[in-house]
């Protein structure tokens, strides 16, 4: 875990996991709670947390892309777009981020 925290790419991988988990909780738990059972508190708590994680993920993705001299399209664009799709950030981590991580 400390190896991940030491590099920008490692921090991006951590943010990808956290952002992906917050999106899953938001989409599959708190939104149904709000619209099916009328309990909005979950969305009111998880929504802003997910928003902050999303912004940090995008900023860090661009920063890592510049550092590693990745092309804007398709690599950086795909990494950012993955955060809009449930399970997308997990796929991007496996496909792009983990192989680029130097241990």
C-alpha cells in the first residue's frame, strides 16, 4: 500500500478504486433508496463524497497523463470517461494503470 501512495500513478489507482466504489454505492444503493423507498439521506451523504472523489480522479488522471506523456486521445480520455460507467474505473485500472505501475 505504501508503494501506491508514493507515486502519482499509485495515487491515481487508489482514487480510481475509491471513485468506482462510491459510484457503485451511489447508483445501486442510495439512488434506489431515494426513488423507490423515499429515503434521500444516503444520496445526500454519498453524492458529495462521490463528487469530490470524481474531481480528484480527473485532476490526478490529467496529471499522471502529462507525467507519463500519454496521448490525450484515446488514453487520458478513456481513463476519464471510465469514471462515468459503473465498474469502468476497475477495468481501466486493470487495463492501463496497473501495467504502467513500476514496482
